[in-house]
C-alpha cells in the first residue's frame, strides 16, 4: 500500500479507476492529486489513508462518455476497508458520497477498486441516506457474488455507517477544507 507514496510536500497526480465485480470498467477520474504525507492530519496518517483532491477533472464512464466534474472532491481511501469516501465541496456545505467497495489497490499512481453499488450519502445538514440497494441485489445475482463477498460488503456498509454516525475520520468538514486550501495554494489545479 505504501508503494508510490510521496513525501516533502509535493502533490502528485493519480488516476482513480473503479470496476464492477466481473472486471469491467465502471468509471475513471483522470486527474487526482495525492495529498503528501506531511500534510495529512494525524488521524488520517494513523490509518494510512490516501487522500486525493480533484476539481474540474475529466471523468470517463464505462460506455466511453466523458464529462467534467463541476465541484471539488476530496477522496479518502483506507487500506483494508470495504468503502471509500468522497467529500464534495458544494455551495451549501460538504456532502459526503461514500462507496461500498473493495479495499483500494495502488500501483504506479493508479488507484483501483471494485464498486459494489451500495452508497451512503451524508448531506451537509447531517442526514444520512443509503442508496442503490436494489442495484446491489440485482448485481449480486448477475455477477454471482460469493457469500464471502456479500459478507464483506455488508461489513463494509456497517463499518461505514458507524463512522458516518460517529463523525470520525474522514467525516470532518474542517479537514476537507484544509486539504482543499493547501492544494489551491500549491497551484495543482491545472
């Protein structure tokens, strides 16, 4: 997991790719900037979190459609955890969009994971929504998820919900804004 991490304050570009269980591409975020270790909050460093920032990045869908993100996003990947978190900096506050997914795999500045459909959204006002449960049940049959995968997904969802409700890392608006401000100071936007 440590392979490809960089120190000394420099932000480096990474590609994020999500796949479905059968191996087909789900979505790619083409330019994401890894927050250097020396800028990470101690709670994030303690969990070896990968924290990446993007804004106005090109996104490529499985069908080849391309679009550009309109709002800044700070992504949090935690080794061995079956979820990842994207903090979206919106006009009315930070909205957290969380993917129940396999743990991240990092190689040559590319972060990959398998997206398991279930998502948790925490709105700026604090309300929490679990979405795409029907899609998960359909894909569970379509892709023949094993009982092991199904168990890991459910554990990931429960661990994620516990974190969201507790307001622990990375659900801290002040740290999201800190990373975003440092990144803008660095000039990595383009």
